[in-house]
């Protein structure tokens, strides 16, 4: 995976082709109705567990890849289809650091 600002190029594990993904952060700060919806829908969560509203646009088979977040993530599929995978095993800090691809702005893991 390569990251250039908000753009990621990820090599597809299926056919070794690179696919692009655009991730836009802080959408809720620029679109107040989204901020209101997040607050109204998830009011039961402590504010420290929320980060921001994001939009991800990806080519077919594109995506950020296996990565680690330090906060709760709620995914809403707007259109199209995607096979989402969520890790079921909790990683120790050492295991996470050992599997992390160096030099990226996002904590992407090898060997998903």
C-alpha cells in the first residue's frame, strides 16, 4: 500500500493489480447534518470514542487494506457491494507493531 495524502494505492491480493481509494476525513465538520445524525444516532457512546465522519471512494477491489483503528468505526455502505472483513482476534501491541507496514500514515498490517 502507498499513501499520498488522502489517496491510497493498494495492491489487490487477488490479482496483484493496484487499486485506488480516496478517503476524505472530517466530513461531519463540513456537513452539519451528518454531525447531527452521528450525535443523535450514537448519543450513548462517550465522545472520546468518536473521531470523525469519513467518506471512502474506491475502485472495485480497492480499499485501505487491513489496518488498526484506535476508536470505534461505524461503516455505512451507501451503494455498490463490498466484502467487509473484521478481525476477530485481538492483537497485542507487539504483534501489531511487528505486522505494521512501515512508512505509511495509516497503520496498515501485513498478513491479514
